[in-house]
């Protein structure tokens, strides 16, 4: 008559062990009768002349005999054998490192490390990354800092709170695409293009943190292995303005602001007569950077680790008068609220509200100035120097300290004369 395992365990005295099977590649499966009808399985093995039992789990008398996986209640004998075999294999594979006990300890340590890393990353969220990037821009004098911070809040933090709370290194290309898609669907293609550029720069800073010493060490904590924005495309945005004001439109715009006796009129005239400088730089003009014959703007474009570049702009007499009407006495020369620069869109709004406005957008003024100066024979280099673009190459960036002030002033005089000429 065959004795079943149930009968075998029932006959086993409490506290006693019984050997059930040999386990390859090492050890054996044992069972022990505990209090009542509870039976516990163990894997027993010998290592370095010491015998050790490792607990497997309790016996489930209702489990199917051939089940190799434990039930919610415990193990069949076959499942206990399989568990013992897996323990033996792990032990055998780690003999040189200390056997089963060392392998289990290493697993626990790795699990704890992964758990700690996950806890650490919980503070390195998408929102934290974008905020740190905006803070870095501000700390490094980048004029785009305020705009970047506003765009992140409007188009990421507020509409996507759950995504903003996700660890930055778990954000996918699809999620980035969804952010931009939502903007494009309501017609904000250009804004979406700009936001993509900002997001890519923020992720790239964290991506480069391990190898670029110019990136603050806090960005290493984001543990970014790739930039999820790289493969997300937005067509139809960015690039140079392809609709500059024509010569006739430039004169019409000048007539609309020439005698405008308001702070708005003075600022718009200053913008025109300094060559259509970038609004982000002009609105940040500090009173300390206003001089008798020129102003100093700070060009914050450039790679990580590069300081803002000083950009000197001559003041022709008419520009100087416009600046005087702005009454630059606080920290910011063009401020309408003490201690603060003009708002991101203030100058654009002022231009939009001009009487009889014919799409006199400041970006069209900037490109219109360059187009007009080109038609008046001003060289590409001088136009670039005046509007602070097109300056590249080692010689220009590091060795050529000449500011071209006379050439820039001559170009501004030509511009003013053209605007004043009725024909």
C-alpha cells in the first residue's frame, strides 16, 4: 500500500524533520511537523562544512499534487521541490561568492538600492526638471528665463499635472507629443514649436549632466539616459520671420508712433531707432546699462556654460530722446512698475493697439529693419552686428573685440533718414 504525503506528515511527530527528496545540484528537500497539522518545507544544504536549512513555506494539503507553483495557501510537495531546486541552482552559481546566503544578501541589497533610487527619483519630476532649468536660465542672466517659466506653467504644469509629477526619466516621446498636440489642435503651432525647443533644452541639460562639467551637479539626479523630445517634430513653427515690413509699411509704422506722446510711443520709437532689437533683451534693459551715447543689452543665447554676451547699441539723438521720455530711474530703464521689467508681451500689445494698426508686429519691424538696411547698402556683417546675430567662428567670438560702434551708428542714421523721407 502506497503511503501518501498526507499520511506521512500525519505520522510525523511534532518538531521532527523528514527528508523527502534529493535536490540537484545540491542539498535536499525536508519537511517538519509544526503545531497542529501545519507542515513546513525546507531546503537543506551543506556549504563549507556547515549544514543549513532555508525555509521554503507551508504545505497546502489541498494543492494539486503536480502543481509546480505555490497556491495562496502554500506549496504542494512538487512545488516545494521546484522551489528547493531554484535555491540550489542559485547557490551553485554563486559558490565562489559565498553561496546561497551571499546571493540572497546581494539580491536584498540590489532591491534596497533600486527602492532607494526610486524614492530619490520621486523628487526629480518633470516639473522639478523644468523649474530647475528655468532657474538656471535666470541665474545665468538668460533673458528667456521669464518666458520659459511662463510657457512651462501654461502648457505643461497646469494642463498636465499628473505628467508633471512623473519622474523626468520616465517621460516618453508620446507624452511629449501629446503636450504639443493639444496646443496644435487649438491653432498654437508657433507656440508649440517654441515650447518643444524649451523642453528639448531642459532635457538635454539633464542628459549631458554626467559628462558636461558646465551643467550644475543637481541635474545628474534626474538620471536621464535619453532626450524624449529629440524625435518629436513640430512642422510649421520657428525660423526667421518671412514677412518683414516693406519700406512703405516701415514709414507708415513710423508715422503712427512718431508723435505718440505716451510711454508706449517712446518705447516703440526706441525699439525702431535702435535697429529692432530683440524684445526679450530690450525690455530687460537696466538703467545702469544706459550711457550717454549707447545702451548695453545682454545677449543670453548660447550653449550651456556660456555667459551672456555684451551687446552695445549706439543711440542716435532721436533714440536718446525716446529713452529720456521713458524716465529710466529704477532698476529697469523701461519699467512701468518699479522694480520689474516690462511684461513678456507688453511691447507687442502696445504695437497691436496702435491706431489703424496694419499688423505692425515687432518681429516684422525687426526683420523689416534688416531688409531695409540691406536695400540701403549696409553690409550683412554690420546688420548682424547691429541686431546681434550671425556672429560666429573662433575669431569673431574670442579675438575680435571691436564693437563696430561707428558702423552701427551710421546704419541707424540711414534708417532714421529713410523713415523721415516722405518719398
